[in-house]
C-alpha cells in the first residue's frame, strides 16, 4: 500500500511518500538535500519488500533540518511508519573530505549495524563500513533519542554514505534522479534481507537472532 502527504516542518514543505511492507523500515529523511538517499531507499525497499518512508522537498532551495527535528507529531506518514516497523535503516549522506570512502553505521541497534557492515564489506568492498564508535564522527552517530531511527521498538541503524556511495551522477542536472551505485544498492539489499530473515519467527514461534 502506498500513501503520500504534504507536511510543513519549521516552515519547509515536504512531500512524504510511504510504501508499507515488512517490519524492516527504510527511511530517507533528507531525500531533498542528500542526493541518492531517496532513490536508494526506494530501490532497496522494492527489492526486499521492506517498508519505505521518503521525504523530499518539491519546491524552493533545499533546507537541511536535523533528523531529531523531523520527528513531528503532525506527520501522519511518519506515525504510521513507526507503528508498522520494528527496526529502521535510515539513509543519509555525508561530505567528510577526510573520509571519502567511509560508510558510517550509527544508531542504537548495534547488531543490525554489524549485519549491514557484513553485507557492505562483501558486496561493496571499495568502501569501508565503520561501526566502531571512536571512528564515527560525533555528529554522524545518530544517537539522539528523538531521531526517528531510534523510535522503532528495536531502534535502528543510521547509514551515513559518502557522495560516491549514493550517486553515480554527482554533477547531474538539477531535478534529474540520482543513480545509486550498483554495489552499494546490492549490499544494502542483501543486508536488509538478512535483517528481515532475522526478524521472522523461528519454528518454535520466537523471534530470530535479530530480536
């Protein structure tokens, strides 16, 4: 099922698109400012049956609002998303010049972060998947309690992607869609598939190791 809405947050209008699926949720809060994240969320969700929630900015100059301030009660799609999922994979972009190949995996669900690191290491070896706190810049750790990545029952993983890990067209024409790199899309798809499998009940009726 798909639904969309328009919502204003701190004076900025967003177009919000929700596609419901499994209890693993793909989230792109900054689809209008962090190129490729919206396209990655949609592609990975389509390939895995995950739920996807994407925010874009349809008009005006893009404005970056910090994640924890995007968690507003008047966004019905966000409320429905958080009520539908158990764990969140939130896609973001970073432009840290000192770490142009690093994919930082923050958020409160460290087991899920390690699951994604495994798939990224295998399938996107040109990038370094980082889960150690001391190696993740403080501003990219995704630990604020109001950050939507942490509001699902099992928390989630904040995936901070450098530019080359989220678009093959960094100099694209404005308004044209970004094209996520195939290895990164494949790695995230495999990781989300593993998270989904971990959350399925075992034969004894109890959740798997992703609980």
